C-alpha cells in the first residue's frame, strides 16, 4: 500500500505551505491592519444575516485575530462555540464547546488556546462558521 499523498493532495499541501509562509512573513502592523479589515467585513456580513449563534476559532500565531471579535460578539449577547481537540484512548477528536468569555484559557493540543471550562454544544442552528 502506498501512503504517498495523491497529486491533488500534494498540490494542496504545497499551496498551504506557501500561503502560511506569506502570512507568517507579515509584520505585526500589517497583520493587525488586515485582521481589522477582515473582521470589519465579517461583522457587516453577520449583521446583514442577523446572526445570533456562531462557531469561531480562537486565533493562534499569525491567523486573523479573532479574540477582540469574540469578546465584542459575546458582549452583544450572541452565542459562540469554539473548536477544541479532545484525546481519548490515543485518538484525537474535534469537539465544540460554548463559551461565555476568553478569561480562562489553557494551551491544548498543538499549543492552541482552549477554554478550561467545557460546555459541550450542539452545532444545530449555527448561523455562521468562522
């Protein structure tokens, strides 16, 4: 059996590596400016659809900054679910927990910040996934 990625997967992995390098090369100022632009457009879109229940990642490394956005959305009374990685019997699973703030976080799998308190949540009724 051959474990080598398919050609399309190889292309995807190469492109991902290239774009991560570009994103990682941005200065803090550029990243802040671009994040602000993206979040501004996101907020306009979410307002236009009347979103009340969101799934959003907690930003990590050079990703688009979402922490202030999450705080703002929670302050407005919207619900937010974030992804976390749980490990059971040596296997990893992506699960989802509803949060009420970003106060108590800990480094989880891959060093990603995760809420300490777990509130398992159904994804039924999500208005948007970010």
